[in-house]
């Protein structure tokens, strides 16, 4: 599970987004037409689905939204939505965005539309909708939901470089090699430039696309639901189009002033310390594993001195596979474990097993929770966003060298952005959001990437807002406990300070696993 070349092209791991929400199948509904009045009740034909749906100036048609590596689909209404790639050159190349609407069950839905903004940067809204559908589906009773794959992702002229990825070398033992990474990025860029100019695939361009779509849809007000990086898009849209936003819901908050990538090592370290402190505070866990935090670093040091190939059973195929296990690989795996309370509860046990030579639990579970991350995260678009908006502001952090993540994230971003083209960044881009828009901010207590202090920072600039920190939770909490009920109440009546959130008091951290049968009774 070493960082291979393909993963490096996608900046090693998901930079902000990839919320590990529980997967639940979304049961779509179809727009219904009344049966003919003279048809016998017992033999009434199935209502025909309308061929088109006119919404504003757009004509939408029935479609099915798929998800990578899944046969599940979601019924929706779709249309290609054309925008100029470079807004300063309206006569230049035009690109088609994938625009979809999940239609409300109401005959006359609310005038405002719910908009889901995906994370990453690099995820597509239409592909990640099933991950948040369990939390947002109740709102379909009265509202249409708008999904637009952000330019450069999904079905919106994705900045793919599949040939470069296929030709990249397999797992290696050399660790971080800036020269090799720059060569891989250059090969990817050469492929992408055949169909796109990466300078124009930024958050700012996406905000302009969203406003164009709103006007084409008949200028409804938006209820923006941003997850992780999507919270940056939501804030930027609210800054520039405040009169178009009815409410904001930000889950896994990314403050506008934040430089993406700079705090990653610190945030992961804080989350791991807090999680492992739970083990040392529980007698059974401490007796079984001792100091898990210390064990993690002992394992890191041993792998740094001696990276080596290991064999384990693939938990899906049960075939024996080999992977290179190094300190880089350990850091990536541990970081992904920390995103979710369910997998974080396995960390002391899995690290202890790996320290004693059994890497199967650590690497096998990592394969299950991450799948093939590269299939759901567009690395080219991710590079366009970070290289344009953050890379020049990254500061060296030698104090991170001793952490489990080390300085590899900043080193990787700087290597990528030394090759990848940079778009322009508005002068006010990193200004804090100042707004009176009703806003609900959500954070997980143990979030390893967007910790609660980020939500507190954004809260300072909002006059009608509330920040909920969910106990025991990790990254992206919109589906945790009673949160879907609270989301529904907030969107229907956007009064964050009056929202009764006492039901969240029942949330507790997932009990730590003492063995593979579970926690202590």
C-alpha cells in the first residue's frame, strides 16, 4: 500500500474531502402523471414518465446517475449545461457541465433549491450524491436538489490523464522523489492540455458556473450544503452572491483564509493523540495495547529503516497479495483510518497487530475503506484548485518532520505545483466570510483534516449561525445520529439558534476494539 505513482498524481490522498459516510442505497422516485380518468382501477396502466421537464430556460430529460465501481443508479433529470472555459474569452472553447436535478415528490415544490457541493477537491456531485442521500433525501418531500459536477470532475470535462497513470511505474521503495513526481505530473499535463486549459478549473470559475446555472433554472434561491472542500465553494458563492443564498450548511468546515495542505500534519497528529488517549484511559484497552501512540511511532521508525514487501489476504477476493510497507504507506493508511469513528476504533488493535508482524488487519481494512480512491477523485482538477489558490502561500513547517505525516504533503504539493499551471486568484479569495445568511456549521470532535477549531474560526464572521460539534465523530458528520433530522428542520426553518439539538447528546465515540470480536462488554 505504498504511495504509488498513480496515487502521487492525485496528490497522494484526498486533500480535504472524501467523507466516509455510511453507504445506503438511494431509492429514487419518478415524476408521476395521473392515470386516465376512464381507466378501470384494477387495470390502470403504469403512469408514463414525462419525456422532458422544463425548468427555467432549461429542458431536462430523465436520466440515471451512476457511481464509479457500483451498479447502483439514481433517477434524476439531466441536461448538459454549456459554459465558457475562459470567461475572459467568451468566443473561446466552451465546455459542457453535467447538470442534474433530483426531483421533489411535491406537486408544487418550494421555490428554493437544495444544492449539494461535493468535497475533494476533485469529487463530482452526481457521483457522491449516494453518500449524502440518506441525510438529505427527506428534504425531497418539498424541494428539488441540484447537482452539478464541478468543472474538471465527473461528467464536466474531467481533467483525466489515464494514459499517464497507466504508464506510471508500480509501487516503489524509493520514497518521495520530487524529480520523478514532476515528470509524472508533466506527462499528465500534456495529456490534459489536449482538451482543457487547467488554469480555468478553479473554485472561482465553479462559483460563476453555479450562478449561471441558477439564472438558467429561473433564479431560485439556493440552500447550499457543502461537504469538506464543498464548504469552500459554498462560502465563495455566498461572498459573491449573498442575495441568492437562503441558507448555508457547512459540514467539515474549510475557512476561507485556510491554505489547503499546510495544517494536515498537525491536524492528523491532534486527532491521533486524542483517539489514542481514549485507549490509555480505558483499563482494558491500556492493559491490552499499552501506549498505542508510542507503538505507532515505533512501527513508523522500524519501517523508515527497513521498508519491505508484505503479504496479506485481500479481504474482498481472499487472494494473497503483496504490497510495499513503508513509513509513507503507514502514514497514508493511518490517516484514512482516522477519518471515520468506526475505523478509528480499530487503530490500536490494527497497529498492535502490525507491530507484531500481522499486517493483514491494517492493510486489508485500508483497502476496504478507501477502495480505489483514484477512481473517485480527479487529480487534475485538484491540482488546478490547489496550485491556483493555495500553493504559493504554503510555508515550510519543519516542526512537522517528526509527525506521522511529516512534511510529505507540503513537499508533494510544491512539487506538483511547480509543473501544473496556475490560474488567477481574486484578491479577496482568502478573506473570512462575513455574512448574515442563516448558517449551520458541523464538525466532528476527532476530525483529522477539518477540526472543530476551523468551524469556530468561520463562526466569528457570521451573525446568524451556530456550530455543532458532534462527540466522538470524525470527518463529515451530516449522516451521524439524529443529524439528518436536524438538517431537515434547519433547511425547512433556517433559524440555527432556535434549533433543538439535544438529540446529539446521545452520540458517543465508537468503543475501541480490544480484539476482532469487538470492544470489552
